[in-house]
């Protein structure tokens, strides 16, 4: 009986093949849209997250500013500066920070074996490697002894190495930074395109010990304090904690956001999360709407089928078939029709995700397969089939056998 019902469903589709094709197109398109568009939205979200996090996972920038408590002009307010002692105090006192480091920024003329140019040279501490998530292609990173003894050593990015040294090996090579000779002890792995950066990309930078940078520049303060919360949910707690510690040392109000200015990648990513959550809901609603429109087409086709098969329905009822059997028959036929369209659309959506997923994800947003969305697409397609078939099925069950058999 079940096989006969399925054959009847395909016979109905063949009898109304143009109508069925147009109707199933809505089901196919809606199901493929659910998988592909939502997968593409998740792919965009992941690409943005990766691009922003390349500068450092959940990075928090703490920058010095001007005291902003009063209403005096900005140029009359006291300028706040951070020293290495302030950074050490934050490192010792904070409980919400996973790692704390500092950074001194300068543009310097760097001369290598191949060419010379202005380069973003940064004084960093050994903890910067963990904070930035930097990996080495060769050599070693800056050590505590390099900082303590103010050694003239450097770690270089891939792009900076290509520009300054050409094809020559980096480790052991010497470069001149504003006339000071430095030996390269480390070569960073290529980071690639960054959606978030401070002045330049990591590949274009040269890192030297922060104490050495302070010596050659004659500066006694650092440009920024960098940290990261132990968990993303502790981001706000970390900001309040760092601002309170620095406020005591710098004699400013702990609520003065102009004196201690904080930029957090977690806050930026949270904003993107809200945008992409809204986009995901919109894409799902659009795809489900398309499925419902296709379901209306299926319902109309089944209503026509009921009208054409009244004699068959009446005969079945006359020889003892129950009305529940008739309802089940037309529900199954409708589910077969919607399932054919649904699984065709599911195959197209998954195929598109797999095919586009072979593209470089750093350059283009590529869709990803989201299992929960696949399950949701199947569930919605089944629900549309049930809703579309309920009306025609109950209409078929209410056919009067006597009238249908007397009809010509």
C-alpha cells in the first residue's frame, strides 16, 4: 500500500508536471537557501572574526590620554603617560588578565642588505608573543635577558624581511635601525591580511626589546599597555580592574575614560555578533518564507488532484476504506512531493557549500555547513509538507461516496 501511494504521488507530479516543476522550484530554492545563505552568513562571521583576531586573540588596548574630569580645554589638561613600572603593577595586581605586555611604537629608517626604507619598529616585551599569538618560522623570540641587557636583537616580519633582505636568510642577518646595528634572531610566520591593525600589519613590522627601543629613542614611557581577559565574559571586569589600578598610580579618577582610554576587540566582536545574529534571522525568515510559498503551490496541486480523483476516493470509501486511510494517503503523497523538492534543494545547498568552501577563506567569505541548519531545513520542509497536505487530505476524506459514484 505504501509503495502504491508513493507511485500515485509521482503519477500526480507527472500529470501536473509543469505545475509540479514550478511548485517544487520554490521548495528546492527555499531549502537550498536555508543551507547556503545561512552557511554563507556564518562563513562571513568566521572570516571577520579571524581577520580581527589576527592582531591578537581578544586583545585589549589600554592607551594613555588626557585628564578629562574638568571642563578646561584639552591642551590645558594634564597628559597621562605609562611607564614600565605601571605595566608591571598591572601585571602583578590584576586577576582578570591572562597576560599583560607593553609596546613602544616608532617609525625608523631601516637599512638591510637589499634596500632601506621607513619601517614600523616596535619595542616589545617577551610576553608579546603569547599576547599576539605570534609563531616563529625560524629562530627565537625576544627573551627576558634581551630586555634586561638592552641587547640589539630583532624579530622581523615576512614582508619586512622580503623588502629589506630580499631572498637572503633572515636569521643572523644585520639591519641598521636609525644608524644602530641589530642582528635578526627571529623570523615571524606570515600572518596575512588583517582586518584589524595598529598602523601596519604584523608582517610589515620589526620587533626589538622594549628597553632597547627606549634607549635609542630617549623615551621613558611606553605607548600602550596590551592585555587579554582570561575569558571573554570577563572583558568588562578586566577593563574596570585595569583602569582602577592605573588610576591609583596616575592619580586620576577610575571613571575617567579620557585619561585611560581602552579599546577591546571583544567589544568590537560583540557588535559584529549582534549584526550577524540579525542577518542570520533575516536569511532564515527569507528562506522559510520561500518554502511556505512553495507549500501553497503544493497544496493547490493536491486540491486539484482531489477534485480529479473524486470517483477513486468515493470507490475506496464505498468498499470499506476508512476516512483516516484517505487522509493518510494524501498526506503521504504531499510529503513525497515536498520531500523530493526538499532533498533536491538540500543536495544543491550542501554541494554549493562544499564547492565554494574550496576557495581561500582569507580572501573571500565562503559558506560552511551548519548541521543545525541542515536539520532545521529538513524539519521545516516536513512541516510545510504536513501543512500543505492537511487541507486537501481532509477535503478528500469528506467526499460523499454516493455522490462521487453517481457523478459522470
